[in-house]
């Protein structure tokens, strides 16, 4: 339990330092806590949304991203709609 509290504090400290680094130093403690909690919810949602993909990748069920293939497929879809570069 103490470790969880310590980790939460360290995460909050890092969050505040990042905010201050980008010039958001004029923020109240209450506002900072609200934003940190929203950040934690978003992070948990992201982890849940990507968990299956990471597990598949760990089992070797994924392939490297081929950006040229992605671009080509995008161009083909646009061409089907009559849109060209």
C-alpha cells in the first residue's frame, strides 16, 4: 500500500513537472489533481484498448508496420473515390 501511494506521488510529481516544463505553471492544486486524475483515466483506457495488440505481438502474431504499404492503400482508396494527389 505504501508503495502504491509512493508510485502515485511520483507519477503526480512527474505530471506536474511536465506541465511546468511546457509553461503551465499557473495551475491550482485542485485543477492539477483533476487533470492528473483525467490523465490516469485516459492512460488506463489506452492500456485496456491496446492490451490485446501487445499480447498478440508478444506471441509473435504481429508484423512490422510497412508504411509504404499503408500509403499505397490510402492512395488506392482515394483513387477509388476519384481523388488524386
